[in-house]
C-alpha cells in the first residue's frame, strides 16, 4: 500500500472515529452536560480539520489557484448551487413525507436556560457545520468518488451512490438516530458529487457546502446579538 493510499484510508476513518469517540465521551460526561458535550464535539472537529488540511494541502492549493482566478463568478455559482441543494433537500422530504417527522425531532424537550453564555456556546458549536465542508467534501466527494474517475463507469457511478448513502448516514446523530431522516442528505450528497463531476474543483464544492451549512451559524449568532442587546430572552 503506497503512501497516498494510506492517507486515503486514514481519511476514511476520520468520521467513524469521530462518531465513536464522541459518542463514548458524551456518554461519560452525560448528554445533559451541554457545555462538555459541545467542547468534545468542537475538539474532535478541530483535530479532524487539522488532519484533513495536512493530508490534502496539495489538493486545496492546486484547486484554489484555479478557483480564485474567477472568484466572484465561482462564488455566485456556489450560491445558486446552494439554493439547488436546499431544493433537493425539500423535494426529498416532501416526496417521502418526512417534514412532520423532522419538525418533531426539532423539539427535544431541552430546558436549557437562554443566556449569553449558553448562546455563545451555541455559536461555537455552530462552527462545526462551517468547518464540516472541508472534511466532508474531501472524504466523500474526493476520496470516495472523484479520485476514481479514471476507472470503469460502473465503479465510478457505483461510488457516486455509495458516497451519497454514507454522507447521509454520517448525519445519523443529527436526527436522534432516525435513519429515515438521513435519506434527504443521501440525495444531497449525490447532488454535491454531481457538482464535483461537473466543475472538477474541490473549492466549488466546499463553498457550496459552506453556504448550505451557514444558516445554523448565522441563526445562533443573531440570537446571541439580540440577547446581548436585551431583545431576545428565549
């Protein structure tokens, strides 16, 4: 096994290890200790991000040199593609009648006090979805899909489907363990793979995914600002 293959295999282990270690540590500290669980998640995400950047700095640099030559056009395209991703998410939820289930999972009965400290933690935790695109686009779209473009079409497009399924399952914990609710993200994963197949640039995917994930961060930041101004008290 050459050095590049070892790097890819190690990259593929990042998310399973994140889920296993995060789940184990969360169990130790208790799920109701939101500060501790948040710090665990942030720490694991930071480690994963450093590893991915170190492993694939060459890919990031090469594609960035191309992406930045027409930065605003490419960013505008990412914005349009982000709208498309939300469209895919909504359509799949409607087709499979998942909207009501999603709404129910949104209320977990948490009685966390709304104050500046807790909202600051919410902002910090919402940084995880902002950093996720660099990790997930490399693992799912590059390692598990695009790198195989020179192989047989059956392998390439088989991996297109596989990476979408695994991408959806990686969001398993987001929905209280309800696998059915990961189905829309499987389709979003395949949508992101089509973007990479078309644009052939990891930064087109990262920026599209980043915009797609940015809602949670800006919502948390807005609540913190309103709380500090005395407008939002929960």
